[in-house]
C-alpha cells in the first residue's frame, strides 16, 4: 500500500552529496544514528517537561525532518560506504523505536488530547516496527509495508503539532485523527506480517 516511505529513493538522491562529504570526513553511520537519537530524545524531553509549549510543537516538524534525513544518511553510509555492522543494525532499530516514544508519547500530556489514545498509538508504533523486523525471522527481508510506517507517523505528528498550536485542530478532531492512526497502524501490522509470511514461504 502507498506510504511516504515510497519516496525514500528520491530523498536519498538529494542527500547523497551530503552523505559523501560526511564519509570523506570520517563520520560513521553509527555516529549519525546516535546523533539522530540524541536530537529526538532531547526534543522529546522538552515536550514532556513543557507539554503544549508552542515553540517546541512548532519546531517538531523540523526535528522530524532532520531525523528522517539522518536516518537516510546513516543507511547510505552503511550500504554505500562499507560501514554495515551488527551493532549498526541493532542501533538503527532500537533508536527508531526510542525516538518514536520520546517524540510522540509527550502528546499524551497536552491538555485536551486523549492520553489513552496517544498511548495506544505509540504502543502500536512499536509493534509496527517489531513486525517489520520479524520478517527477518521467517526467512524474508525487513518489511516496510504501509500504509502507516515511520515516515507516515512523522508527517502526521508533525502536522498535528502545528495544527494544535494554530488552533486548527481541537480535542474532538484530534481524537478522531488518533483513532484513524490506530486503525491504519493495525492495518500496517497486518500487511507487514502477511507480506513477511508470503515472502518467507517463497524463499
């Protein structure tokens, strides 16, 4: 199913010159992964300490974009510059889940948003990524099937953050959006599991 993740190849092409300069400068994929995680966690801490703070919410789309760019760069450094490692694979998967929790769970503290719904969304985000990894355990590849993967979550939460601060989205509409996210996340879990089983059976 269609997902923002499908745009990744074009995004990578735009970032490739930057990636080359980082590689030439001795920057490693693992260093980029850890830096992206630190940026996410620091912003997440700010959102948790000052929930609903206008500046931090308006800054969230930029942080999410930077995180996506760094995630793409660490992958290219690993694949295209001979930096693949078991440690890198572990850091990559763990940092994605930790960053999602750090950036999105604080939304549960924002006045007017449903804390239970936000919590369910974050839990499902973890399960979505875990399901993608399980593809490797059944003889398939890591699954990135949509319709609601990491890139889609980033886009929606970044947009929601801006909409909340501008008053475009109120509590009722936000709850409806969270319910839609929950439904799309469940569908994504199903799709990733189905495709992993299908690909594993054909190996």
